[in-house]
C-alpha cells in the first residue's frame, strides 16, 4: 500500500485536514505552482476524489455540477493571479442557486502584492459581492529546524489559531448556508516539500445551526387566511427532484381552490398542475387576467423562467405572497409578505393538516383553459416547417426517459417551457444567473458523479462558448449532447425591438457558420448531424443506442425562419 504523504507546509495540512473532517472530499484542481502544497495534500489523501481540469472557468462549473448533485460542498483549488478570476461566473451562479462551493486560492504573501511580482493580483475579498464568506489566511515561513525565539513561536501559534478559526467558519458557512465561500491562502516558497507525518492537528469546530420558528400567532393568522380564500396560487421555480413529498402534492391536487403552476425546471409533475405557463397566460384578456389573480401566492424553489408570469404577478398582485425557503426570498413580484425559513415539507407537515379544501371554480376554470391551449399547441405543431420549435417537439418526444437532462440557457430553456416533458426526466439548468457560460461543464460535472445517464440540450452559442468543457477525462461514455444550431443568437430575433440590419446580425445575433465536427474529433466525441425531422429521429435513435463513447448530435435549423414560427405559435392561442 502506498504511504500517504503530506505537504511540508502546516497551513496546507490544516486545510486538507479540516476539509476531510467536514466530509468535503471532491476536489477539482487546476494546475499551477503556487497551489502545489494544496495539490500535494489533496492528491496524496486516499479519502479525496481529485479531478484535474486546466481551464479554471470550466473547472468551477464542473465542480458546480458535482455539488448540484451531491448537495455537499466541492472544493476548487487554483494557483495565484488571474486563474482565480476565471472562477467568478460559476461563483455567482452558485451564489444565486444556493450551491456549495469552496474556493481555495493560493496567493503570494501580502508583502509581495503590488510590487511587480509575476502572477500576482489583489485576491483578498475578490468575490465579496457574491460570496457567503471570505477567509484571508496568514502566511507562514517553514524552517528546517524548530524556531527557538519565543516571540516568533507565539506569532506562529497565533497565526495557526487564526487560520483554523477562519477555515472552520468558511467551511461551516458553505455547508450550513449552501453557497460559495472563498479561502485565500498565501504560501511562501519552497512549495513542493513533502513529509510523511502531519505536524498539525487542527480543531474541527462544529456547525451551530439555528432553527427558524414561526410563531403560533402567525400560523393561526395564515391558516385562517388560507381557509377563507377561494383563489390560491402555488408557483414552483427551480427545484431539485423529489424535494416536495407526494402527500403534499396530493393535498393541493384535491383542493379546488389551489392552482399549482410549475416549470420544466421545477421537477414536479401532476395532472392537476399547469406546467406550460406561457401557453396559459399568452393572449389572456384583462377580464381573464383578473380571474387568474390569486388572493394568496405561495412560492417554492428558486428562479422562475417565465417572463409572462412575472409580468402578470407584478401587475395583478396577490393580497399576500408567502415564500418558503430556508435561506432567502426574493421579492420578485414586489408584494412579499412572509418569508418562512423552513424546508417546504417541514412547513406543510405542520400547516396543511390544519387547513381545509375550499369550494371554488378557480382550479377547474383554469384547467379547462389549459386543456384548450394544449389542443391548440398540438394543432399548430402538426403543420409547421422544420424549425427550432419542431426540433424541440421531436427531441422531447424521442429521447428516452429515466435520465438527467441539462438545459443550456437562453432560447433552449425557454423552448423547453412549451412542452410537457416525461415525468421520469430530472431537469437542471443554471438559472441562478441565467448565463450561457458553463452549461456544458456543469452538465459533465453532474454526469461524472450521477449514476443515471445524462443528456445536455444546448444552443450553438452556449456550446461553442464553453467548448473547453470537453477538455477533461471525466466525461462518461454514455453522455449525450444535442445542439440546436441556428447559426447565431436566435433568441434576439424574437425579442421586442429587433430590427434587421448588418449591425443586428453582427452585434446581437452574432451569426456564424461554425459546426461542432472538428471539436468532436479533437475531444474524442462521436459526431452526428441532422437537417430535417427524419434525420433527427434516426440520429436520436443512433446516439442512444451507442454508449461506447460520448455522442453528439448537431441539428441545423433555418436561422431566418425560427422567430416567425415561434411568434405565430403564440398568436395561435388568440
């Protein structure tokens, strides 16, 4: 059995030991010199699962994908300088999506900052606007012999205690508050020394959790309000699969006064729910919008994709808006009245048994409208030409169930909102900041740790933007990528105010003639392409019948036709 080695630097030993003590054992490392003590410490520890990814932006999103799946912190390790800044897009996504990441950045000692040393920037508190905690550690000089000077030994002891405290606080925040933290670690050279025995035993400070309590007075008031109104809307945003217990879904389904609206990213399914919100709201009259306006709005989960539901609830505000979330509540609709800092199941287990179903036509009316809209949806799609909309219909009809789906942002996730997906699919999308950067890396990170097959459905710009996401050794052989390539930023063609011009195509739509063929050759991914419905169907069958290596299907759609087909789709509901 190989003997375990440690970095010679006690600070590196301290960090590795505390990560181990707190169960942080997935470590994504980007190569560098200044971070060598951490790389040695983690890679030599048999309890750590280490990954090596060169591109720090991709590495951070890859780590985010793992953390998203395991619901535990994943550590990122990088060298000093601009390497750290490449983490920022994923850090902001983790901050708004409540995903725990631990950034461990190596740094120069403080006296080396801003004196012209290479690969050196101001790393202290660099993420301060999008981080739960920033720990700035003290550096230490490692000597070959024991320091005799009492004052120097005292300073070393004080520095060790400071560092232990700061590391504990940061790691505990990531675990308890579910978000990103940053630990900045200045190292003196030499950096590559190894020893057979650790010289520190850092104290593991346990998490002090505080339990939120709702007063009986507030509970009583909310229950009375719930039982006295016949128009209650539950809107569920981004949600991990299986977060909400089926028994509470059943309660809502059996209450005629409760209308549940879900999105593709909600991962909640029931025949009594309205799952394609934009289908419902589009073209409603003022009278109908008044009928839809709830007295109580109860929200669960994270960000909501639908712009139409946001606009509706801002104009037709409920009397009360309650949000259930252990951490935060955004006042998205400018009428938030209660933030209940509990897990949804914990809240409902106390609240719902004290409520009663209320006679109402609220749900039945809107379910009937939903069913009419679904019929019009099917009617319209029968005769449309081969465009993005037709492609999404075909893809969602043909891909197998019982897998994980990652959607890229922009038009991809918005098209997905228009379809009823198989309830066995587990759907994810980086909706914290809704950026197109990192979708591929996140999907691969998630797939690397998940035990179920994974498919990334993405647009062309998102895929090419994150093409370095394929530059790693951790892509499962059964991983699939479906690219809808409409030769540019197709979403800009459907936004209000679009004007055909050279400036529009160059600076907004960013038209191109790129394909993924050469990238697939470079990264060892099997390539397939399609330009009509039959080719899409045939190639979907091919990619799902081959798990010997990752498969990519690139579907080419007509750039100048997609927007008119989608705009006419919404007109069809009038």
